[in-house]
């Protein structure tokens, strides 16, 4: 039975249309992933995940969970992407690209990853209908992402 080991939640600014997740040892952005991520919400190369947000005007909510084994797909999410990430250092970097980056500690190793998403349509609509004087902080967290990681055994 899968057991959740850790959970971390934050707000991330989708600078230049998205954000990146990668091991601290991998600091070179793979630009070949961008077209794939645009088509599929997210794309990976094993060391980096690029997420393309629906809008880039206000922060999105990101939750990261680690599990002992594959958890059941979460209910209430619009869709997901199955991915793969390796963590030689055990440090997952969350990058807002040019705005900043920070890391969280997870266990070292090769991981299956599932990135679920919701609120993309609503966030896009809010961004397109907001005016220059609107307080966009009211919309933070409308667009949400859940990254679930568990050991890769095959």
C-alpha cells in the first residue's frame, strides 16, 4: 500500500510562460523540451521537467509529494502527464527561470513522476479578462499543479 512520505506546497511565478523542476546537479535548460511541453503541459528528459502554464501573470500553486510506491491517481484533477526524474543529489530545484529558484530535499534516486493539473482554463480566462489595475494576487493558486514522485523499480 502506497504511503506518502513528504509533502511541500508553494506558489511559483510562471516566468516566461512556465517553470522548471530539476535535480540540483542539472543546471542546463534543455530547450528541445519546450515545444513538447507546450503541446502536453509538461515534458521531461529524465533530469528536468519543463511545465508550460496557461498564463504568466500570476503565481500558480505547486504541491510536491513523495511516496513509497505509486499512489492512486488523485481525484478532481483535469489531467496528468507521466514523467521520469533522476535525483543524484536528492535536491529538487524549483525554478521561476529569471525570477528565482530554490530547492527542497527529497531522497536521492531514480523516480517515476506524475504531474497533475487543474484550473488552467479558469486561470487563462482570468488573465485575459484582467485589466492593468486589477490586483492579480487575488488569482494566485487558481492554476494548480501536483507533482507526485515514487521510486522507479523498472
